[in-house]
C-alpha cells in the first residue's frame, strides 16, 4: 500500500490563509480598485457638470457668446449703401489672382426668407476647376461679400465647338440691415444665433 503525504494541521492553516490573502489581493486588484477609480472619476465629472451648469447664467459667458454670434452675423450683413462696384472691387482682384474670368455680376435680387430680408447676387465665373475652387474658397472667407450659398457648375463650348470651358454660377446671400429694412427685421436679425 501507498502512503499518502499529508500536511500537518498547522501547515494546512497557513496554506489556507495564504490562498485567502492571494484571492483577496487578486479580487481587490481586478474588481475593487477599478470600481473605486471609476467612482472617483464620476464624482469629479459630476462636480464639473454642476459647475458648468451654473455658468450659462454667468454674465461674462453670455457676453462672450453674444460677441461670438455678432462676429458670425457680420458675415451675413449687408450695408444698404454698399454698391455693386464695392463687390466688384473685392471679386475682381480674386479672379485676376486666380486667372478666372468674371463674366457677369447682375444687381442683387431682394427677397424675404423666414421674415428676414435677403439680398441674393449671382456671379458667373469661367476658368479651370482648381482656379474656380480657389476663388470660391476666397469668397467664402471674405465677410464683405456675404455667404456662398450655392454653386452650379456648367460646361461651356466655344462657338467653334472645339474648346470647352468650365463655368461656375455662384450664389451669394447677405442679410439686409440698416435704414432700408424694417425695424422688426433689424431687431430679429440682431438676435439670430
């Protein structure tokens, strides 16, 4: 018969205590410590949200937002004394710099959208695709021109039918403010987001 090796009772208790401590440390490391870290992060974020929630009523924050909206709105506004030659003085150098022909610049059409008076201008440009895109990019970032609302590309043939040119019909819009527009429209335009 074989003899079994048994541990003395005292060694069994030490082994049991050792395994229990090992499982306790492992459980703490894998479960409890990450839970405590997530809870601490949750408390920090909750405090930040509560602080930011109270900030929207802060007058300095409201003034900063108002100034930001005013800067955005300046790109849409049109001084009613602005003439077509002022627009031409902005567009013509851009076209010349990027080798694009300005074919037409008709007067602005005045219309109303959502009770806001608008002036819509249509530019007809002719040139290569990349040059047209460069002019459009420059027009989008010129606040005195207004906003580029839409672009329609057209292929144009020479009367001989040999040469094709690319044309872009660009629609620019500006909000009308000033002495020519109604006081109600001016007041509504002042509070647009």
